[in-house]
C-alpha cells in the first residue's frame, strides 16, 4: 500500500510538472508569437514608411525634373523669339528704301572715317546702292569736315549682308549690319525681352 501511495504521489507530481512544463511552453510560445508579430508589425511599418518617403522623394525629383525641363523649353523658345527679332531687324535694315539706306550708311561713314583715305568693302547686293556716285557725295562731306575725302570702293565680299567694312593699310572695321546687331545684342536683349515677355530686370 505504501508503494502504491508513493507511485500515485510520484505520478501526480509528474503530471503536475508536465502540466506546468506544458503551460510554461504555451506561455513562452505565445510570448514568442507576440514578439514575432510585434517585430513583423514594426518591420511592416518601417517598410511602409520608407516606401512612402521614397515615393515622396521620387515624386519631388520628378516634379523638379519636369519643372527644369519646362524652364529649358521656355528658355529655348524665348531665345528663338529673340533671334527672330534680331533677324527681322536685320531684314528691315537690308530692305530700307534707297534714300534711307544711303542716309544710314553715310551717317556711319562720316562718324567712323578717320583720315578720309580708307577703302570700303561692301556686300554684292549693295553694288547698285553703294556706287561711286554715293561715295563721291560722302567724300564731298568729308572734305567739308576737313578730311581728305578720298574714300574708295575696294570691292565686294559675299560674307557681308548690308553695311560695309572700312579698311586702312593696317586695320579694318566690320560695320556690316550683322556685325553691328551682334554687338548690340547683349545690350538690347534685356530691353527686347521686356517688350516680348514683360520681363523686369
């Protein structure tokens, strides 16, 4: 009887320990699962946050890129319009009525001639307008201004479009309309931009 009691006691103690071990295992398992779920939630939230931040960065980058592209296109179009304006100005100068054209070229010559012995190179298109008779009239004015009045037509140059090149023995001055507009372009760009686009410098 004593042996049976001891065995029952041992069995009962073993059952209690097994239940305690099982309960402890169940609690630990729940703890591990809860911890894993918590970590998974943290990872999920971090991934979503990083993805959201990355998407926002990409959106901003795309927006900045689109804005830069837009500005480049606007600038390109503005440059084209400015070039068109200067080209139109050149065409207008080239197609001035002969009397106005003569007055314009004469004024430039009288202002730029130093000795009165310079030579004039003109464009092929100007041969009918800037002829010996015109040069003689300019020479008369130069003599009245106290200069030698011996300007000579030297010939033509296909690279010129309107205006002239004034030559001396050791120098030449490009007074073609294209060259003059190039020189004025920087100075006039802000003003032309203001007229075309309402810019305020």
